[in-house]
């Protein structure tokens, strides 16, 4: 949390990853572990009940907890200590069933996974909203002509709907990835000190606890972190796709282009001293996050070669980095929804910009049609010459070609006849969401 | 290719991504495009035949090609130019059907995808070999006792087979990821200048060409690069899992640990002046690659926010980086197979190392058993005291506890009774590969 | 700030970069700017006085400030707004002199630089302490023999002081870098909306303000961020040198090596259930940070190609990343001091470990001496054969060579005769700090 | 070397880092070491002479060398072996003086440093050229008015010379950094197996050899790699500053902006089918490299925590990465020179673009002047209202304000009166290069 946390982060994810909820997730692990162990006859249910009652972050002294980490090296040890003390205050006997058979990393990893479960729900929900907004925009701008640009140069006409339909496909692929990584990453960690389990965390208890927590069962992943790395990557990819949208918006908002604008909440991005400015504030956040998340994903990949049965440093480097990836990507997703929900499109200006090159962007189309009449070479030479003349004389290409009576020139200088299969592509994409 | 290319890279992948094969993959795109267009009646099959004949990298002047890229900005433009000239020399008419309707990025991207298809085959094949080697080792060392280590400290006994069984699971997950990303990344790119296609590359031609090249059909992914980024990530994750294995080997090969060794090809890793040395040469490569690949993956993620319908720079930054990721990860995979195929395990030394702490690594187990007799607290206090005494007096813990007649001490100081469910876990993993 | 902030971060730097101090640094800019402008006759000093009185973070509504950033895109705009309102409440006339001629980025950048000034002081001070600790250790262990290791294999003897003397050199080079980057990075930013300044922030005012804030004068660096990137790099390098130390410590603390230990604060790194463990808690933090900082530095480098006169996103990506680099590196530095101040060295065990290979690590030395007697080839062959025999028969090399009466064998199996110029090197390094 | 190597890399640096020159640099180390050792009386000069004669890459079997690396783990061992064989063929006695006292890493590191020496010369020379080009452009466009842009929105007028003068400052700072890191990185590595030197590489020999090779003397930096990391960072920073220029150019070349163009070599960036296009081919390379180099720098930083006296993997990860950083950054530098040498500036279009907002970009200036007449508030309100009217009615702001007889309106709508101290800043910068 800093001055800028609400700017870059998703507030919802900040809450999911708050200190309180981080600690509560670990306590939920301890509470449910005790319940399952009791249900499996390891001890009386009443002791599990006491543990569950005490496993509440409101009873935890957070200051003490934080300062103890410098001694213990992770939060689980002092947290279990506090929990044990709380239980002990209630029942001397119950204390021996706290954290029974588990190791620190079991608590920390499973706590994280419980938070990731909520995180995945967040992403699924928000991505569905973004898909919806993109469908709406695509439908609305199915026939909104604009110029397609390559290497930041005007190339040929398309429609704005084609652009957004391709965004939509990318976002949907990211949604599929997140839904599919779901099964990979939501694994209970319950493996004991060196991953070999023990009598208190046998196969049956593991299965029961996983079911109780709605997690998958797996063997120790203490130092085989591929699933976690995959989760980070999948968010990194979403982040990139969101940034592709923001990059386009920022470019389209340029004073000289002025085709698309972030929705004007009162005052957003404005400047009292420079009244013509309309700063792309929301896109800016997405682009800033896009410059940060990829290298955080790399840190997760770099953290993979963890030593033996528990790492000295690499595991620790994951903690704040993975949550940062979640919060930043979540922030970009929320901003992207805001962007798409309020986007203003100046279709008039788009048409004007199509005309900026005075017909030159239609040259290829004309050349192709001419080719079928007079042969490719002759067509190419004729059009090339006409283009040069147009540029030199500062005239419209149609003007230069007006005496070429071979083809219906007027039709060839209309955007609707130069957009290839834009409409068909859009419709086939939209059909998938009907 | 450099002094070290065969050291870090997979030779097989170096060949797949050689200049010749890169150019040939692009020519295959052109050749098949012409065939399909002809079959769909756009022009006579004889012209397609001429194009196909000329679409052979042996006819290409590579020096000319390379130096032309500085003008054109990508390899497709001068390559198509050379191809066109070759065709023209044979048939003036055929030349107009070269590269018909396609754009540079269609050629470059599809050419890449054709290479990635072979790359995926390589990974599938090699990963199957690695799985096999890991299954063998796991079976062989199912009962080879060794110490499990956390934070590089001896913790509790496991078996070496448990370690390798967990490697096996991670490697199999990577194999699944690669097989599953297969469908995502192997997409024909055939979208024309701004992604809207045109009459020469309509839906039918696209479908036919994709089928001919055994690729999936999709809309333009010129500037929506998520699938490519996913492919890079998936390799990055494999790379990390391979490095986890190498990290363990390097640590286990330390003079002071000496439990496991890279197979001794004559002279490998040896030193004539330091005869005791046995350098982990093969693992070293994997670890070196593990320090390089993650940030290359990040570069692929950073390359995602590509501008409009074709990027000025980000697309270009993918080219050598993605192939580098493939070649390095492939190199690590080959080295890992070599490592596992030739690994020497000193099970005697493993047993000696278990004894290094003079019984202290059994303390937890004893404490747990005692707890059921005399209560957790009393047990814990007794064992803690005994451990301190053992350390102070430099004696074996069994010696200190010998008068504790509550439990069968001898049994508790045997590794087979301290490995938790190692064997059950191993067997359940092996069962999946039976 | 999170559960782990005090674990990974420097607390001192957390304070320097707290929200309050971040805002105060910006207010200090505004306050001093007004003072200087008044002193230069732009308006009455009384107005500057009012501005200075109100430029106090205690008057700022932080919640309002944070939520306004989503509209404004940076903290300067709503902060100046609040300041203006505060001033307005006091004097309607004074309000027009708030932030006169400056632009948002002037405030944000200069505020940052004022914090970096304190950060540099922190690093200078702490690095001096670390140097001192390293000098002490080096002196103490000038003659503490240990084995030097290459590729994690025992190679030849050195002294522990040689190791730490080389750390010392690296740390001192980092100190020099930080002191030298000082002049590069501590530049007043006062350039106005597009970097061209204006009548209210002319050359004279800039010079005066820089002097007042003890900063250097420069032209606009709004979008030329090399100095900031250099500062980040320099910290990244320090971070790497600290991690080199931690890496060695973690390896030397391994149960099987056991030569060096983190100082034992009560309970640190201990485990009640695994009494033999002594976890490298402090080194672990440094290694975790070492896995995070490099990619944050890369993010700063990636943020350099900022568009035109102010960037849309890249500038914003610097904000939290640069402070993160400072706090993490500062944290590692504090931990390194703690490590060096409390390090326990087991010189007895070091000697034992030298003997682990039964004399083989002396082979090279013996071979070199023999060479001068019987020729290089004969010597090499004799020693090589003896080594093989020693390994095969499990005997000490001295035992095998005992009948070789050519040289004084005893002398050649003493570490003091096998450490090359370790002592001379140490002394020459220490001499620089005398 | 790949299809694209001449596109992304500096050809000059490709040569410096060619296999032949890499091997020769290592042989130069061996040759000069022998010479110095002979001059210091360790053996006869004739033997050194033989070694020097054979230390020629033309005698080396490169295929054999490359394939041997998989056994040896680095190139030095098989290279010394080949050299020894060559010497042995000439003189049985001389062979024992090859590589005397040195270790593999001494050869590899010093060889690298000898190549970096040439690399630094390259950068110094090319940066001087770039400075010169930037000085020329700055002089030429001192008074070329254009609009300054923030967040990609038109803000206020500047001159093109101000932009390039600030580039010039950044490039000069990079030149200073490279000249200054020169002394840090050009250190002879001659430390022996574990960094403690030995009788054959004593202090005197080290000093003499360093002098002979025009390198600095230092103690072992086998595993303290800060200087190398600094060199990588310094290039990374230069790369970023070059990319800032390229980023601006690409944006200014947009069809809708069209103010600046890459020089038109015949056909460069052109498209026969899209005659209006003028692709930013050269800038594209710089931007592509800018997306790659930062993460390679991070890899160098990540490689710093090298184990003990020689690393198993991290050192190896430096080899191809550092040379890649050099070649990519060198490539960008050459491209930037090309860019600046041939840049076409359309000052007419720049003036037109200043008028795009119909006077709104002058609003702030007018407001400031009015403020001194009628007070800040009244001025602000009047101008704000006028701007709104101008936007609504689509009229020029001057038209709206024409009846405001308070100030000389005409003067306020001239760019020369709205560029702040652009000229003064430019002149003060140019003065430094006079």
C-alpha cells in the first residue's frame, strides 16, 4: 500500500491479499486441518473446535507477528506460535493438536492457494465483463470505418469493430487460460518437513482436507514450483493483451489522430491550463503495469530451481512478487473495463483520417482490380506512376486517375470496398458469443 | 552460432532454426499458398507448380538476402523478391501469382509456426525420453535412503526415489503443457496487410492452406501475440523444472556431500592438476541456461503491446528471442537426459551423511512417538534436552537416550522408519506410468 | 508495507519513502520554489511565507489525495490543488503563487530526488559500516585456513580472510559507485510543461532553488532518464555483491560443510522439532532480494524510451519500482551488516574439511615442486598415478607418496604452504583501509 | 550469426566477438603471459617465443575445440590443450611453460577484457560521431518550431532543436559513463585456481603483464563480478537513450504527424503496393533492441552471486549474454547515427501541426500574461471560457478572443513567443561543444 496503490492495483485484490486475509487464509488451513484430523480420529473433535475458534486473525497480534519473521524466516512459525498460545489459554491439551504434522511451507503455500482461488474468481468475473464490453463495442462499430496502420503508418482501411473483435478473441483466450490453470495451481500443500508426509498427514487426511477446502490433491510441490510459475505466466499474458488495447487507445487519442477517447469523467485527464489536452490517464496505468509485470513473471521463473526439499531464498522471493503480479494485472483489468465501458469513438474523424493520404491508401486495391483487366505489371506501373504524380502535385489520387476509364473509380475510393473481409471476420467472431 | 552454441543449445533445434530452414519454412508457405490458390481456381496449376519448384532455399542468395533486410525491415520482402525473380525467369506470367494477397508478416509468422511445429515434436519426443529415465531412476532408488534438506540444512530422511519421483511429476506436467499449447500456437497466419484478408486469401483458401500445412485456422494474430507468449512461457517453465534437477545435482556433487555424480565420460569435468575434482559440467549448462531463459520469456511478454495492425519494433524483438528460448531450453533438456541417463548414485555415502548429525535428524520422529506415550510437552522437553546434551558432549543422540526405555530406540534411528510415506508416494506416482 | 516488509526492506528506507515523506518532499519543493521566486522579486515574500506554512503534510488529506490520482494521473495535481486550497483559506492573493510556472513532473521528480538524497546518505553510512565489519573479519581470519572451491568442488586451500578481503573490495567499489552517481542523479527538475522553462522558472530561479535544496542544476530530464536508470543500476550491482556474500554463507552453513554460521540470536533459524538445524535466515533474505532486484532494474531500463516531452506510462512505471529497488537493496545491506557483525567461524572444521580429500587438494602443489626436480611430465605422471592409487585404496596421498624422497612431503601437505599469495593479497587490500 | 544478425547487431562488433577473435584474444593472453614470465626469468625467452608463434588462431582446429567444450565446460581447457600440442610439436621442453600458473577463468576473463577494450574504443568513436550529428541537427533546428507533447497530447510549442539538444546531453552522459567504466572493467584476470595466485603469477608478473596488455591490475575478480555488471548496465543505459530518440522519431513519422522522416535511401521502408508508406525501418531496429537489452542486463546482474571461488553456471551464463549486449547496443548506436545523419525534417508540417488545435496550445501563455493585467483568477476564467467557446464553435481561439483588447493577441499566437527559454537552453548546451 502506497500513495499509488489504488492507482495501479485492483482494490478488490488488495483486500484479498491484505495482511488480515493472508493471515486468515493460513489460519483457515490450520483450523480445517485440525477438523479433518479429528474427524479421522486423531483426537477429539472438541480440541479441533477450540483450534478453529482461535484461528481468527482478530486474535492475532500483527506487530508481534511481523517482527518475529526476522527470527523465524517465515510468517508460519510465529503465527502457529501465537495460535498455539491462544489455544493453550483455553485448553492445555488442545495445544498439541495445533499444526500437527504440518510444516511451515504447508501453511504458507496452502494459505496462498486459498487466496489464489479468490483471485481466479475475480479474474473470471472481470474477464466476463470485459468480454461483454468488447462484444458491445464490436457490434456498435462493426461498420465504423477507420484506417488500419502498420509500423505506425497508415496502410489500408478496416473497421474499428475488426480491431476490437481481435481484442475480444485475445481476452477470451486469456480467460480460457486462467480457467484452465485453475486446476493446476489450486493444489493443497500438505507434505510435511521434507515432502514425505507422516502419520498425521496421511493420504486420507490430505484427500479430506483438499475436499474441504475445495482444492486439488497433489504430492509435495515444495520445491517443484511449475504450477505457480504457470499461474504467474498466464497473468503476465493477460497483462500483455490488456496493454495491447491500451497502447492502441493511447495512439488513437493523440491530438493528431483524435479518433478515440477515454470516457470523460469530469475532469479526468484534463488540464486547466492546457484546455485542449485530454490525457489518457486510464490507459497510462495499464501501460505502466505492462512495463512492470513481465519482469515480475521472470522473477517467478527465476525462482524455480529451488534447492532440495525447501529453498533458501528463491521460495521467499515468490511471496511479494506473485501477489504483486495479481494486484497489478487485476488493476489493469479493472482499468480496461472502465476504458471499454466509457470509450468515445469519433467516427467522423476516422473517416477524415482515411482521406489524409488523398486516396493513396486505396492504391493497392485499385492496382489489384486493374491487374485483372490489363495484367499485373501494367496495372502496377500505371498506379505507381499515378501515385507519384499525386504526391508531387499534392492532388488526390482519384483526380490523377480520373481519366482511367477502365474501372469504376468512385467505388474504389470508398472505404466499404477496401476493408477486405472485415465484416465477415467480425460476424464470425461475434457468432461465438451469441 | 558461436564457440559455445553446441554447449548451450540443442543441436537439433539449431538445425531446425538454421538460416536455410528458416528461409525454407517461409518458401513452403509461399509454395503451398500458390498451390491452394490454384486449386481454388485463382490461376492455373502450372503457375503454382513453377512457384513450388522455385521455392527452394538452394536457389536463394543468402548474402543478398541478409543485406537487403536493412532496407526492407524484414526478411519476407527481399525473399519474395528473389522468389519472384526466380519465377519470372521461368514464366513471366507466373510471377504475378507469387505471394498473392499475403503480407510480409503472414510469411514470417507462418514460417515460424512451421518451425515451432517441429520444435514441439522435438520437445515431446525428448520429454518422453526424460520421463523414461526418471522412471528408471525412481524405481532403482525407491529405497535408497538419503537425507532431505531444507534451507540447505539436513532435515529428515527421505529416499532418493522420492526426489526423482517429484521431478518426474514436474516434467510430466511440462510435457502436458507443451502438448496443450500445441493447439494454441500452431496457427496459420494469413491475414493480409491489415488483418482483414482479401479476395486472394479468403476463408476457403485459409482453411485449405491450414489443412495442407497441418496448422490450425485463426483470424489475424499480427498484433495479438498471446499464443506466442504462452509458448515462450511454457518453455520457460520447463527450463525452470530442468534447472531444479540440475541445482540439486550440483549441490549433491559437492565434495562435502558427494552423494550423486554426473556420469564420468572419460575426462568430463576432470582436472589433471586437481585429481579429486569432478566438475558438474552438464548441470552447469542447465543452470547457466536457467539464468538466461526467464528474462527472454519476459522479453516476449514485453513484446505483447504491439501497435495497431503491425508493430514497429516489438514484433521484431520476438524473432531472435523466441528461437533463443527454444534452443536454450532444448539444450537443457538434452543435457538433463544425459544427466539422468548417466547419473551415479553413491548410496553408501548417502547413508553416511544421514549419520552426520549423530542421530539428531531422528529427533522429531522420536518426539512424535514419545508424545503418544507421555504427552506432547513432556516428550518435546525430553527430546530437546537430550539433543542439547548430545550436541554439547559430541555424542550420538541414541547414546544419550539409551536409558529412555519407553520406546524401541533402535527402530527409531533407522532411516526406513523415518521416511514417512516416501515409498507410498513413489509407488502412486510410478503407477501412473505403468 | 505488508507482512513481510520489515523482513525484506530496510526500515529506515521505508520511512524515507513513506507516504508522508513522499508528500512532504513534494511540498518542500513547492515551499522552496515560492521562497526563491519571492526572493527574486516575482512576488512578495509574505506570500511565499504563507505557502511555506501550509506546505506541511500534516495538513494534507491523504485519502482524498489517493483517490484523486485516478482522475489526475499523478499525485502532484491533487496535491497542488490541496495546497492551493490551504493557501487560499489564508490569503486569496497568495494562491496564485502556488506552483508558479512548474509542471507536475517537476514536483514529482524533484520530490523523488530529495528522497534519493537521503537514500544515498543511508547507503554511504551503511556501506561504511559494512566495510568496517569486513575489515575486522578479514584481519581476524587472515590466517584462517579453509578450502577454496570451484564449481562447488574443493579445489585448493586459501584463507577465509582472502574471501572476505575480496568481498571488501567489491563492497568498496559499490560505495564509490554510489558516491559518484550522487552527482548524476541529484538534479533539480524544474523545466515546465514541455521542458522549455518559462519566465517564472528562469535560469536564475533554477540555480537559486537548486542551491537551496542542495541539488545540482540541469536542463529538463523529463524524458531523458539515464541518470535515474544509472542510480537503479548502481543499487542493482550492490545488491548482487551483497548476494555473493550471502550465497557463500549459505553454502558454508550447510550441515555437511558447517564452516561458518549466522550469529545465533536466541532462536534465530532454529527449529524446535529439528534441533540440529540452523537455518540461514538472514542470508535467505539477501538471496531472495537478489532474485528480485535485477529485474526491477531492468524495468527501469525498459522505462527509458519515454515519448516526446512526457511519457504515457513509462514514467509512471518508475515510481514504485525505483523505491522498491532502494528498499530491497537497503534491506539486504542491513542484513549483510548483521551477518558480518555476528558471523561465527568454525576454523577447526575448516581445517577438517581441508583434509576431506585425504591430501588430494595438495596434488597440484606437489606436482609443481616435483616438476622443478624431475621435469613437468615426469612429475605430473608420478603425482597422477599416486592420486589414482590414493583414491582406489582410500588412503591419504601423503601415505602413497611417502617413499618419494625427492621433496619435503610434510611441508607440502600443510595448508600454509598451499595458499599462494593469500596473505600478501589480504595485506595489500587491508593497507588501503589503514 | 543469423539471418538478422546484420540487422540488429553492429557488424564491427560482430567481428570483434567472432570465434576467431575470441580465441585469438585468449591466445594473446597465453602468448604475453609466457613472454612476461620469461622476461622475469622463469624460463628461457626462446620457449616463450615458441609459445607466441603457436598462439595463433589460424593453427587452431575450431571444430575440435567446440566439441571439446561439452567435456571441459569451458573453452580455455581444450584451447590450452591444442596450444600445448602445437608447442610440443616444436619443442618438448617449451610445452611445460604453456599457461603456467594460470587457471581457465584467467584466460577466458582476460580474453574477454581484451575484446571489451576494443568494444569501448568502438563506442567512444561512434558516440563522438553521434554527438557531432546531434550538434549539427540542433544547430540547424534551433529555431524550427514544433509542438511539444506530453502523454502523446499536444501541449505547448518548443523547437526541434530543444528536443535534440536534450538527446545530445543524454548521449554525452552515456559517453562519459563508458569512458569512466573503462577503468573499472579493463582489469587483467590473473589469479590462479582459487584466486590466491602462485609463484608463476606473482605480483610482479601480474603488473608486467597488465602493462603489456594495457590493462589495469587487480586482485581476483573470478566471483566478484560487479565491474562486469557495471559495464553491462552502462551499455543498457546507452541503449535506453538511443531508444528514446527512436521512439520520438517513430511517433513523429506517423502519417498523421509527418514531421520527421528517416532518410530515404532508395526503397528503404517503402512499399510498392502502399505508395504512401514510409516505414521507420531504422528506428524499428533500435526499438526492437531496446526491448531486448534491458533483460540481458538483468541477466548479468542475476549472474552476480557466484559461488565460492568459481561459479557453476552463473559465470557461464555471462558469456554469450554480455557479447549480445555489446552487439545489440552497438547496432543501435550505428543505426542512430544513420538516423541522425539522414533525418528529414518537415518544418512546414511542424508549423501546421502547431495550428491543429486552433490556438488552444497558446491558452496557457495568454492566461499568464492576462494574469498580470487582471489577476490570475479573472484571467483564468476568461481564457477557460474562451477555450470552451472555441471548441464548441470550432473556431480559432484568437477569433474568440479578438475583442479582448488587453493584450497584443497576435504576438501571443506566434510560436516564437511561446517557446519559453528553448533557445537559451539550446545555446547553453551547444556552448559546451563549441
